[in-house]
C-alpha cells in the first residue's frame, strides 16, 4: 500500500505544477499585454513562458501517471484477494 501513497504524492505534485504554471503563464501574458504600446496580434514568447508551459505539461504527465498507476495497483490488489 506504500505505492499508493507514492502515486498520490505524484498526483498532488502534478496538480500543484499545473496550477502554478497556468497562473504564471497567464500573469506573464497579461504583463506583456500591459507593457506593449502597440496592439499587435503577435505575442512574443519568452524563454520564461516556455518554461512555465513545460512545467504545466510535466504536471499533467505526473497527474496522469499517478492516476493510471493507482488504478493499476488497485486492480492488482483486488485480484490478489479473490
């Protein structure tokens, strides 16, 4: 059952990464919008924004791996009991 705690922790880390990175990306885009004098439709993506987007994808991966892993472990435990 320790593996379920590890997978739950992995899911929580994933949720945290997705939550924080989404707010950081939106904050970065909003700051760029305010600083821009011209209302051009092109958005310059900075390396910092790319890092936040990558962190969001890593968080999503952690969450999905934790969810599917815990489902798999629960099916294994149920099969052993019966």
